[in-house]
C-alpha cells in the first residue's frame, strides 16, 4: 500500500510537469512571450478562440496539483483552507471600492495603503487586510509591506476588464446571496423538494417581505436597469473566460456546403461568431420577441462587415417548434436554465421538425459521471486523477451548484444528455471536448 501511494505521488508530479510544459508550448506557439504576473497587458491567449489545448493543459495541471496537495497535507488542513477561502468577499470589496482603477490612475502606478484608504474612505488597516489577502493569491502585487500595485489579475477588477469584472461582481453579489440561502431552502421541506425558479435559494433570499413570495432572478434583475445591464455584460465576460468561442475551432464549419442553414435558439449571437468566420453559412435567430429585438440591435452595430443575410424570427421555444428542416440547430447556455421537464419540451420541439440529416448542437458544461472510459469524445483524466479531472473540472461543479441556487436548475452529465436525447427521439453521436465546456451533437434516431 505504501509503495502504491508513493507511486501515485510520483505520477501526479509527472502529470504536473507534463501539463506545465504543454501550457508553455501553447504560449510559445502563440508567438508572444509568456506574460509575467506583474504585466498589465492582455496576452493574445487570454481572449483567443483557439485555446482548447491550453485549457486542457490547465485542466490537468489544476487537477494534479490539487490532488497532490490533498494527498500530502493533513485532511483538516485542506478542509479548513477551503472553508476559509475569502477570495470572493475580498474581490467584491476591491471592485466596489474601485481600488484597481485608483492604482491605474495613480501617477506612480502604485500607492501606499494609507493613500488608498484615504481615497476610498475606509480605515487603512481594513484596506491593508483585504489587499494582503488578495496579493497572497497573486491578485494585486505587494511591493513592500504597505505599497501595492496592479498585476495581471487585479487589472481585471478595473474598468479595463469591464465584462470580466461584471461577471465577477455578479458572482460576488447576486450569486453569493443565493449561496447563503442554500441551506435554509434545503432545510425547509417544501422548498427542498421544489424545482420552481420562484422557490430557488436566490428567490428565497429576495422574497417579498409582505407576501413572503420569492422573487426569481430575472424578475429581480428587471427591477434595476443598471443591474440588468451589468448582468448582460457579465455574460459576455463569462463566455470569454470559459472559452465559449472554442467551438469555432472544434466544429468543422469550413467544410459545411455553401448555403448551409443554422438556426440558433436563444439568440445569444452564437451565429454571429460563426458567420463572421464562415460567411457561406446562412443564419436564423429565434427567441422571444424582446430577445430577438435586442439581438437585431446588436447585429446592426456589430455585424457591419458581414454580408450574410440573417433572419430574426420570434418564438417561444417552450411551446413552439423552430423553423423546420434546418441543417443545424444550436443551443448555447440555454438548457442549464431549465429543469428536466422544460428541457424535454425545448429539445422535443426541435426534434419534431428536424430533417433526416439535421443536427443539433448543444453547448454547455458536461458534468463528469463516467467510469474512466472516453464517452463519445469526452476525455477522461489519466490515473491516478479522478476520471472527471477532480479540481481540474471544479468550475463545472461550482456552476452546477450556482444554477441550483439561482434558478433551481442544473448542469447535466453525459448520461443526462443521452437520456434527454433518447426521450426526444434523438441519438447522441459525439461530444466535442473544448477543454472546459463541451458541444453535444445529436441526430435523429
């Protein structure tokens, strides 16, 4: 047994080494030097569409590092570190106090804690505690005991990192509010068994004090135009962070015949990304009227160089089917907003009008639930890592909890997607592993 554990530790060290070298190779292939943590400049790979190999390397690196530390450290040490993770509250404080913006505007690019505290009108010792905690995790750079400057991470908390800052702020405010109410909703019997969005942990936290009725996330956001706009900008930042555009690298759109028609349901402007690079493809965008109107306005501003004709067709995809017999139907970040009954309605309405050669692409997180064998393209981790990559896939599990807290919804596993397809008369034929997200491909049975 002892020799077996030592062998596992050696394997984890080897995985860390190989993953780090794989990441280095990706940076070298980009033609731009590996960024120093002190740099304030965005690296091309920070927002590139072609980062699948880098994401896969980081997935292995994070999974192996965490498992190695967990193996060698006393268990209480590891658990205490996890429950004492105050990153979120400190990030929120830094954003709300606009510390990164202050440092960017400072003539020296750095400032003493007392100067920062005077500017933000918070006691110096509290500002120092927050910045020291963040700098210990490489967010902000501590020049000496009392002087701080920005670095590669902290600059994203400023106006310069707008969309990414907005999704971080959403997670540290609205999402944190929902997380804090998770246990009370599990403890209360009626709320625990509910899958209604109006009875989610977040809705419970935002309930009307007079009626006691929960307020759903999107109703809550609609009450404040500023919050709603920040949330929408944050979704753009989320897509950038998780590499949503990597699907352009995976799916061979260039081989699709001229005139191929794509119908995007959800009007998240996935199609705009496609036809910018592949103008031989035709596009239909479908969602509720106010969503398609917004998509059309964005299209008018952002697609000036695109010659492809785009159709905007309002639809309620919970009760209606989309345009019939389209070559490719696409859903990105849609199904995780819905519980199983509604997900079956959405996919079933699509399946009903698919032609014999039509395909359905669903882009979401795919939660690992397999037994160590690759499932139709979904890679599994090498031993001795957990098959689902452990901490290398922790954001998938975190987002699953987040969807439960915010909407009483969920991310899905490979088996969940397979079952969903079969119920709707579709066969799962392939999963495109994008390093973090995945694209699940279906055809008619």
